[in-house]
C-alpha cells in the first residue's frame, strides 16, 4: 500500500494565487481494524519566491541635463533585473539620495 501524499507548489501557483504563502497544517488519521484511531500533524510552509528574489541587479539609468529652461523633465525608470522575472511587480523603488 502506498501511503504517500504528494505536495507540489509551483511558481504558477504563487503568481496565480492558487496557493498563497503561509503554513498549511495537515492532520493525518490512522485507523486500525478494531476502529482505534491515532492522529498526527505536519506543516507545509510555503514562502514567496520573491521574498527575497533569487537575484536583483540594478540597471544603468539615463542621465538628464538642463540649462534652467523651466521645462519639466520626467525621469523614466529602467526596471532593475530580477529573478524570477515575474517578481518585477513586487519591487518597490525609492529615491534614497540626491547629490550635487
């Protein structure tokens, strides 16, 4: 008799939100022929593949210059490279310094 319980969580499950990160507690009950039972539990802990991501690399950003024309310039971020690539949506960008 095969008593295996196969648990599989893929990145698709995470990104499709089929299996959200957390602790899943399983209770297994064994019953003998006389009807006596015993139970045991185990945890299956799923953590985000994006926390932390496998890798995160900064990319070169475009430089801007102005001669005080009064024209607004909009900085356009070149996204950092992250792996798995689907973790891109979970990145938070913050301007952490300005230097002259």
